[in-house]
């Protein structure tokens, strides 16, 4: 450029011929983009636009954002799997149809070679696995695999026993596509509990055929792929099995030509699956998102915060909608009854019932007045609780920042 346009900075996106390229650095005359094998190299004289607002990685105004690792996520506009470099936010489609920022805590994928199913870390039973031919993955690449049944009367599946999901809340999912066969299964099991979760999925209609144990969900992705997920609670570490199914079972007589395609698999000690975490020969942990408002001039002893939030169903943990970033206390959400109280110096807690974990969008308003010792929560326009006699003196004037989302 003769001069880079005002406001363009690292952490934003350049839109070139309709594709989004993350900006990783700028000077007075140059804009450096992250290289990606999934995006075509711009040729000729491309049309360049800069997304300073809609997809800006470093938000203008009061908020700041950071994440220490790369994120793979589903583009809410296209349904295609895409990526965001460290420091760039991800977005998702909310239940009300709007697009919101995706804020996740740290999580680990315990399945090895999560996108290389021909690897030795994946056992094969009654099937063979090979690189797919002529199949476009959910990320627009051709990096996917085909599972083909054999002619035996038995199970036709891949599995992983070299790595297991730790005991407690356990979730596994596979991103799969119909081949000559149109059903698949995802299962978690261990020697102590047996079957922790098992479900069958219809890869033509995008539906759950049956849930044998645990719970399940299916999400459509780009290019005919589906995110097929199961959840359960295991008292021991569980292994993951992904199979071809016929008439609602993975135990059948194969033809030697029955196929389904697979792109990614994930196993997490969570009550729901988080965004894609690719692995090779070791487990990989994705860093948490960090969205916050700086305290200086923004946080006072009297404020109201309104947020449209959506929680994954089935949670038993305590994700925090807002938190005072002093490292010891937070404005947070709990799975108890509606309640609001302060719990020590420079802290404020909001409690709500577990019914809010329903996968729907809720508009929450948090009202706080330190001078009047007053706090209240409104949900979808309904006053859920108010406290007119907060016990502790919660002076927020000197806080460094107010965090938003998952901690």
C-alpha cells in the first residue's frame, strides 16, 4: 500500500476476493497475512477490504481479547470448519439466530492422531481405513479418510485404547459424512462402567437414530458433514469407538464395500464437546479465551451489564459470565437458585438455577449499586432476584479489569 488505511491492525481480518485472511502484522505500508493452505493465494489485482468491525479481532472501544493458542471452529456464516490464530476470536451462531463471540475455557483432546485415522493409534475392527478420494472435508480440504467394512459378520469400527478420556464428565464426537453407508455410531466405554454412552446417527437426514446410553447431539457442517457427539459420566477412564452402522447397529455382515468418511475425532473430560482440537502423537490443550474490559475509567461502584448468553446443555460446572479479574473472585454463575450476594473484597457473585443450561439464548441484566448495597438479576425481562442489603462492601473502583465469559 502507499499507506495502510487508518485503523487496520494485527488481530483483524483482510477480506480478499471474499475470503478472510487473518492480519498478523502491519507497518505504514504493508499488511502481513497468516498463510493458510486452506485459502488460495491472491492473484492478479484482488479486491481487498478490511473487517474493522464485524470480524475485528481486537475490538474497538472498551473491550480487549486474547487467547494463547490457535483455535479451530465452525464459521457461523458458512458452516465450514475454519481457523483463528492465537489472539483472534472465534464466532458461532446462537440459538436466536444471531452471531456471538465463542468463549470457551481451556480443554484437552485426549484422542491421538485426531485427523489421521490410518495411524497405528487407531485400532481397526472389521474394517480398513485409507485416505479418501474425491471427498471434500468440512474445512474445504481433501484431508479426510474413508472407513470401509469387510465381509465378516461382526463390528465394523475404529477405536482408540492407547489414550482414554479421564473419569468424570466425558464427551466424544466424530465429524463424519455418509459414503455408501448412511449410518454411524459413536461410543464411549470402560471396563468398570461398561457402556458410558452410545448413539446411532443418520448421516443422510442429519438426525439421531437412537440413544442407547448417555446423551447425544448432531450438528450439520459444510459439504455434507455432521458433528456426531455423545456424552456420559464414567467412574473410570473411557475409550472411544466410531463405527459404520447398518439398520441401527454396528454388528452386521459387511459387503466389503460399505463406507463412511471421517475428518476429525475428539475426546474430552467435559459435559459437552468444545471446538475442534487437532492432535498428532500427543494430547493437545487449547488455551482459554479471555475477553475483558479494562477497569480504569470503566468500572465504578454502580453499573448495569446486559448480555445475551447461551450455555451448553447438561453442565454441572460453574461457568462465569462476568468476573472481577483480581484472581480470587468473580461475578459468576452457579447451578443453584437465583441469588445475588457479595463474597469478600472486590467481588460480586450472581447465582442462577441449572434450568438456564438449556442451549437457548437468555438475556441477563446484572445491576449493582455499591453505595445502596443493592444487586439484582433480570432474565429475559423478568426480575429473578434482588438483594437490598449486601453484606460486604464491594468497592469496584480500583479493579484492573472485568472479565467476560469462560474462566
